[in-house]
C-alpha cells in the first residue's frame, strides 16, 4: 500500500510541475462550475415559470362561471410536466420534449412547448451541461493526463530501472490508474460542493422527488465511467512502444467510443425503428384504428354510437322518448363517445412509444462498444429528461383527462336530466379532481436500465483485469 501511495504522490507532483496540465485542470474546474451554475439557473427559471402557469391555469378553470359541463370539458386545462432537480446536471433531451399537455374532451394531445423549436435547428438548442463535460471532456482529460503513464517511463528508460528495483508492473499500473481517478475526483469536489449548496438554496417550488437518491445513482454511474477510462488509458499506455504512439491510439479510442459510436447508435436506432409520421399518426386516430369500429368517416361512427346508446337507455329505463329519461342523454352519449375513442388513442400512442422504446433498446446494445451510451441513458433517466419521463407523464395526464371529462359528463348526466341544455352552477368546477403527478420511482428507473448499469460495471472492471494481465505478461528488458 505504501508503494502505491508513493506512486500516486509522484504522479501528482509530475502533473503539478507540468504547467499545461495545471491550466487544463483549472479550465476544467471553471467549466464544470460554470455549467453547474447555468444549469441550476435554467432549471429554476423553468420551475418558476411552471409554478406561475399552474397558478394561472387553475384560476382560469375554477373561475369559468356558470356553463354547460361538457363545454367546460372543451374549455379544458393544461397539465404541466415537473422538472426534477437532477435535470440541472443532465438536461438530456428535455429541449425536445414538451413541457405541458392540453387536456380537453374527445382528444388526446401531444405535449407542447419544446424549447428546441425556438431555434432554427437542433444544434442551436444544445447547451453545455455538467453531464456533457463529464461524458466528453473528462475522458479526454484522462487521456492527456495518462497517455505517458507507462509509455513515458519506457521512453525515459526508467521503467526497466523501476522493475529492476523490485517494483512489480502490476503495482505500477494500479498506482497510475488510481492516481488518474483520484485527480479527476479531486477536480469534481468543488463542483459537488456547489451542487450541494445549490440544492440547499433550491426553492420548494422545484420537484425534489427522490432527488438525493437519483443524484447518488448518477454519481455511481459517473464513478464507474471514470474508473473504466482510467483503466483503458493505463492498458493502452502499457501496450504502446512510446508515449506518442499511446497518445495517438488513445485519441482514436476517445473519438470512436465517445463521439462516433454514440452517433452511429442514434442514427442506426432511428433508421431501424422510425417514429410514425405526424400525418399517419393523426390519420390512424381519426379512423379509429385500434377501436371496435374503424371507419374513414368519424361522423358515421358517432351516428351509429348515438343510435346504440339511445336504444340501450330507452330499453333500460322503459320509456319511449329520450326526453323522458331520468338522465341527460347528451351527457351519457358524449361520455360513451369518449370511451369509444379511447382505444384509438391508446393504439396510436402505444405504437409511438413502442418505436421510442425500441430505439432505446437498439441504442443500448451499442453500449457493449461505448460506455458513453450506457452512461447517457442512465443519466438522462435519473434526471427525468429522457423520453420515458415524458411518456410516463403523458400517461398520467391522459388518465386524469379521462377522469376529468367523465366527472364533467357525469355531473351533466346526473343534474341535467330533463333540462335540455344544462348550465351548471359556478361552484361545480371546484368539485372536479385536480391533477397530481408523481414521477416514476427510482427503483423503476434503475430496473429499466439494469443492462446499462451492468455494462458500466463491466466497463470499470474489465480494463482493471486487462491491465493486470498485460502487466503480468509484459517482460521488461534490463
């Protein structure tokens, strides 16, 4: 243990003496601190805007005044997707995901307000974040710090001398790898301190749902990522004949694993599992695809359903006219129409989600070649900024929409019997259910990404084992 500590101290001394590495490390710290602050400010701004919008939307719905309940269902209201605290660390694809869903009768809407749409291209919506620095910049920093870890000793002729003095190559490799990992973790200490401080200053308006647990799992993922890269750097440095060769090989590895393969995985997933075109998506819903009755003319479906509901109610209550029913026929019919359309919505949105989930699985397979993919999937999921977060919220919003519309139609059916066009009193809307959303549990998120975590664990362990085997089989000429 004493030898390893000596190696670590020596590495830190050499890095400190190298002015280029000091400036690089300082720049990395400043970059991380800057993006941490920017991410927090951006998250707080979104949370504040959401809080104000919820307050205004609630006031608008409750103050509609006296009106027909089904008209109130068409008046509708917005459901707002919460922003979790870890989103300040990893914004993921949040810029391309809608922030709110418009809830109205007879229609399930896609989420609206995507910040990326404000730019001319996706590239303009991409912003720096702590996750981006950790996933892209930190591995490059490890390459620069460690490419000469063993190859540099060989170039200087000190490697044979160290081995001749009894230092095992396995011990040297372990010390070098631990030194690199420790250096990166020391760089992250100020960032962690800032994040903790910001967490303490976070207003209660932000959703801190399982924030501590989510951040802990995210930290584990990044820990495995950094340890694995440190091991790879040591392995390639040991295998290279010179420091220059090691640097060249590691740069190729970094570009391939961190940049090219993730892009290939994304493009391949999109090509293999394309999302349905918007025109086809809405056309399938209009036809009633997935429902009991499919027709190119929705009005025909509605007319047949109206006749069926009328016959059923007249027979059940033993009356000959709709006007004599003890319930409001229009409300009952409109609710049945709502229920009849639900399978078509479920079918279309189910196909959309299946395509997105298949894309995720397809990307995750490439995690065998690139740990960046596995880490990115885990990080976004825990931050609540991946497509699953939007899907989970959309399902909850749709469930509430159906309950709300059924409650409004029920009020009209119950209180509007025999009254023709029924106008409900102004206090009716206060009796309607409120939308309360609970994000998915951390356990559910982890279980969905168990394979990604396993790949990250293997990514951290395999380079260690490889470095040990390489060191054991390497013979140093005296």
